[in-house]
């Protein structure tokens, strides 16, 4: 199958995503995720249609982001991102930047039973907190919930000690 981004995007690094067959013997499709800056990919989740969500971090203001994205412009320094590919990897269906003007890095993506999208990561910026949402003000980790097409933020919050610093590196994330 043809890749959404068949060539290296530039910069020092690109992320990548790929799908193998059930026996792990055949590469079904693969794609780079990147542009002119440094790009990484950390978390992957499939929805019920086999579409793949990938999340990571980027310094690339020219990363392939949807016009309908919740955040269509790079906010500065390092931003998180989420991209959604069709089940064959031949099309980027939707994407969004995640972040503030400071350091933001997205590590894991999960879906709930309605296929809403949750992302967890780190931030040193003033991350937006939805009114009446549980939070620890001035904390260095975020949780963001999006609509399945990544065009709408449903809510966001920060968690941690409130020290103004990143308190931990997420190593797991599940949505129940």
C-alpha cells in the first residue's frame, strides 16, 4: 500500500507508524510522521474501524495538520500531536497539534467506548483546564479529550503535584 508520507520529512528525526499482519511476517503499510523539525512518535491506538491514532511530539511547524484541527498551528517550542490514518495507511484522516507556547509532549492515546480520543502527556506551559474539571493547578502533566475527528476539545485538565514542573514521565495510560 502507498504510504501517507513515503519519504523522510527532514530535521533531525521523524516518527513512523506501521502495520504488520497478524502473524507479524508481512509489513502491510508504513509511513513517516514528520516535517522540518524534530518529530517523535510514542503511542498508537486503533479504533473499531481499524483506523490508527498516533501521538508524539514535534518541533515542526509544518507537520501535516488538518485544516479542521482543534489546534491547527504550532504553538511554539515543542508541541504534542495526534494523527489519525485510515485502516490501509493510505490517507491521513485528521490531525491536531497539542500544546502551549512552552514544552508539551504527548505520550499515550486511548479511545473510550464512544471512540472519543484521550491523550496524556507533559507540559511546562499554562495548559488550559476546562471549568469544573478535576485538576491540580500549576501541574506538569495534562490529559486532553477530543472528538473522534480531532476537531473539538471536549475537555482538558492538568494533574501532578502543582509544583510548576513535570513530575513524572507517563509509562502507561488506559481509559475505562
